[in-house]
């Protein structure tokens, strides 16, 4: 029995229809946007808003950021907390994650060097601008706020600065501990503390700059505040995470960080 053969022009016509349908489907399908979930140190709360805006001008990537204590995030990431990137106030934390195999190999980076300041409200009688750290020993100073030195580098830096100034034993009974450097500032803003050790980034934030006074602590009085990050092993969108890392380390990203009181690391 002879089989009927489909004419060649019919196959060509069918191919054209399928091709046109495929093109139409591809044109109608929305372009997939990247997504990065970031765990970031509290001192980046001001800078990250500007970073995301500038980054978004050239990248189709949505960035979601959670701010908190670097030490707390580190502990959560040891238990595989659902983040794609970690921006720590202490480069040691992402390096430790890398040593445990919890990051993308060779993805860790140093993005900035922080500064420690002593801060108080504009209405305070504490003369920190002239007396500096010695002002904390005055009998009129009842409480001094610092970040938790067990979890945060700025808390450890505050303790080191007081020890270097020879006032730690006198001030220690006055210390009130905030879970993060931002909480230390909130203690001062609320009146629960007379002055506090905070990051320069927070002191430069608009509300803090307009309503407070600061004393910049000499950098040789506390350990270098190298801030670093890494891409986590479980990152869902590796290309998007690498793009954000590249932008933060670029000239534009570094300029934004410097505007917020974070200085370029030595490379």
C-alpha cells in the first residue's frame, strides 16, 4: 500500500507557523529579574539605600537587605540562614564562613574601613568636642552606650579606645550595652545614655548630623575596622550576587561608601 506523503511546501508552512509562535511566546515572556538577599551590618543602613539606587540604574536586580549585628548574622549563617550575601562590619566573620566551606570559593572581599566616633545629642551638656574621651569620666556622666563587644566590632573598638585612653576602669560601671551599634545610638537619642560610641556612618546620617555632636576617635586607639563580605554557598542567583559585589567594589560604589563615612580598603 502506498503512503501519502505530505508535500514539502506543507512542512515548510508548518515550520513557519511553529517558528512564529515561538517568537511570539519569547516576546511575551517577561525578562527575569535577578534577586539578591543581603545580610548587612547595622552601620551600612544609611549607605545601602544609595548603593541599591545606583546599582539598580544599570542592573535588573532586586536587592533585599536585612540589617543587624555582624556577630548575630554570623551565627545564623552557620545554620544556613537564607541569605545570598553577607556584608559584615568585621572581615573576620566572612573569612571564617569561607574557612568552613559556607561561601562561594574566593568570593570573600574587603569593601571598606570603618571609623569609630563618640557621639551625643546637640542638647547634651557633655563637651565631647573639646574634652574627647576624658569627658566620659565626669561625675555628671551616668551612662555611656556601646555596641555589644561580644558580637560587634564597634563594641570591641570602643573598649579598646577606652583602654588606650586609660579611662576604661572608670567608665566601665557606666556602660550600657546595645545589641548593635545602631541600638547604642538609640540609647543616646532616647536619653538612656549621655553619650555613646557609634560608627561614623551613623553619625553622618542626616538626623544624627543635624541633631548631634561627635568626637572622631584617633584610628590608632582601636583595631582597624576592616569590613568585608562574601557570597554564600547557597546563593540562589550567583550572577546577581557577583554583580552586586562588583558594583560595591567599583569606583562608583566606593565613592558612595566614602560619602557615608566608610573609607576604601588598601588593596
